[in-house]
C-alpha cells in the first residue's frame, strides 16, 4: 500500500549531511537524552533508598525500564542511530520491537500499585504484547508478512490497554481509595494522552510520520514521577524521624539518656526461657540525703554519674536502664556472670567517690537466668534485687562501723 513512498533523501558531503541532520534533530535528541537521564534517575533513587527503612518499592524499577524502552524507540524513530550503525535492518527491527515492549513495564508498575482484584487482566495484556512480538518475529522470519504491516495490531492492543487502564483507575480511585495510584494519576494521563495523540497523527499522515507528543508526554511523566518520589521519600524520612523521636521519648530516661522503666519492662517481657540472661540491679545510696543537704541539682548530678559508670562498664554487654529514682538495671543476653564488668564498675564509682564532696556509693546485685529456679526473667530480676539489697545492708553496716 505504501510502496514508492520515500520519507526523506538527502545528498551532499558527509559533513553537510550530518550537520543538517543535527540541526533538524537537536530538540528530538535532547528530549531523548532527558528521558534516558530520567530513567537512570529512577534507578539511582531506588538503590539510594534500598537499604533504608523507608526504601522505595522495587516496582519503581519498572519506571526506569519503561523510560529505557521508550528512549530506544524514539532514538530509532529519529534516525540518529544511522550515524553510528550502518545497518538499516537493525534499526528497523529494533524500532518495531521496542514499540511493542515499552508498554509492558508500565503495565507491571500499575499492577503492583493497584489493590483491586480487577487488576489481573493487566498481566494478560503483558502476555499479549509478548505474543504479538512473537507473531511479528515469526511472520517476518518466514517472509509471509513484514513487521511494519503488523503495527496496526500493536496499536490496537495499546488502545484496548489504555481503555482497560482507564477503567481500572476509576475502580482504584472510587472503590479502593488508592492513594498511591492517585499520585500516579496525572503522570499516567500525560502518557496515555501523548500515546493517543501519537497514534492519531500517525494514521492521519497515512502511517508515514510520528510527532513529538509522546516525547514530551514521557518527559512530563518522568519529571512528575521523580518529583513525587523525592517528595514522598522526604516526607517519609520526616515521619520516620518523628516516629523515632517519639519512640525515644517513650523508652528513654531524659535525665540519663538510657532506657527507662517502660523499655526495661519490654525487654523483660520479651525474654524467652531458652535464651541466656544476666540481670544486674543497682541502687544509688543516700540519694535522699544528697538532695536534702546539697540540693536536687547535685542529686541529679549524682544520678548522672551513676548512670555514666553503669554505661561505661556494662553497655557493650547489655542494655542499661533507669527504672526508678535511684534504681538502675542492666539486662545482658549472656550467661557470663559479668565479674569483670562489676569490678570495672566498682573502680569507676570509687574514682568519683574521691572526687566528690559527698559519699558516692552504689549497691548492686547480679543473677543469671536459671530454669531450675526461675520461671521467667522476672524471677531472675527478683534474685538480683535480693542480692543488691544484701550488698546495700553490708555497705550500711560498714559505714556505721
């Protein structure tokens, strides 16, 4: 039907032909470069957030695949490859193959962010594109039909695909209230409109010309997708920091910056009987006397000094907590009696006792979880508490002597 049609023939020196082509195609090449950069940017964004708590979905990579296939199709459509590759057959086949393939990653992305069961036909559309590609290749290789003559089949499938996606988007927005798809709606509309305009202009020119509609639509699509992704990631980082801040408030003693009673109870209740546990309980002696005679500022300083000694001696072995006004605890998931750490703690307390103008002493008790005598970690803590009060009585007796 189209035999005898010659799109464009140019003659002259090689330099003149290249210069003329570049002047005519510079905007097209620039837009293709932007699309490629946009596709690479989505890959960078994904891998940048991959190992973070608020990582982007793996389906985000399908956007980069879509951009890659579109840029290949546009590149071959522009004829730019003829400056590099001297085989027009390769350009011809890759042009038509990339046209069939580029809707697939976009469909998979839509499938992944959709929630309704009516999304299943999207997978069938993806298979349909692969079937169309197989038919194209087989008929081309057999010499029965040229791939170009089957472009109408590809475009018909795309048109049906667009109609179904419009239907699915309606269901997702009105039934599922899909927030992810709502963010994706405007970029998707740009691509669908750009694709529709491209097909209309293509057939209105008797299948001889393509426009820049899809180029600009894909650029707008990628710009919006990337900006939405960056904005969403930034907001998720803020939300995560806020959540972590409130978690810290809920589980941290503000004076000493170690775990509070709430965190202590969480760790105790989560202990399993097949796990090792060594509990150390502490009691800062004479805190009331220090507060009454030196003031609460000095009393708070004594509490901080006690927590610093505990952290320095035990923090690499287990978690440290302030569980009361003058009470502290260490819970370590080990069967080690922590004798070395206790000796270090006593040495640190003695160092501060010599520096301060009041008696600074701390009683402590140690107990290891034992299934023969402990039904739970709470029983271990009780035994450590008993040992601590025994030391406290000994310290009082020595002071009285």
